[in-house]
C-alpha cells in the first residue's frame, strides 16, 4: 500500500474522531496528516514525511493556541445597579445604628443600618457598604 493512502486514511480517521470529541487537537492532527499526504504523493521518503507531519502539527498548534488563550482569558464581569455599591465607601449623614440611619453613597442618599447591630456610627464618619438589603445599605465603619 502506498504511504499517501496511509496518511489519507489517518487524516480521515482523525477527522471523524474530531467530530465526536470536539477537542480541536485531533482536527489539527488531521490537517497535518493531509499535508503529509501531499508530501507522500510527491514521493519523498517516509522519514521526511514523518518530519513534515510533526512540523505541520506543531505549526497548527502554534497558530491555534493564541486564539484559544484569548477566548479563555475573559475579563471579570462588570457589576451594575445596587450590586455595584457593595464595597464602596459612604459618608454618614444621620447617625447609623442597628435599626436606622442615613448615608451618602456616590452622591445619593440611602437609608442605612449598621452591619453589627451593637454599633452606633456618628454623623461624618466614613463607612464601607457591606451589603444592600432592598433599599437599605448595611454599613460598617472604616478602621
């Protein structure tokens, strides 16, 4: 059997396997086997065919890897709405206790409660927003 037929069969087997696994690596090997089929048709010896297969496989990996890495590195999801307020600092405008109070967060006035119900936070203090419950900010004083 001619060597180009072996490479063509290998390319077909790898291509079918790629369809079932969807890993992309088998598809790259199938393309490398097709390139090697052309080299075998020219009549180059098996050692050269093997070198061409290895080089074509490595070139395929080198070409696809940066694309795959770009898709893997996603930016962190952006927070918006009230979830974006968690972690921000706020200014106490009316004394904050475990039951009530008022704070200014980013230019907006919010009702607030102390995250620790035993705390009393005086007006003018800077606090961190720990959580948002409905329309109430749960805050904790900065150290």
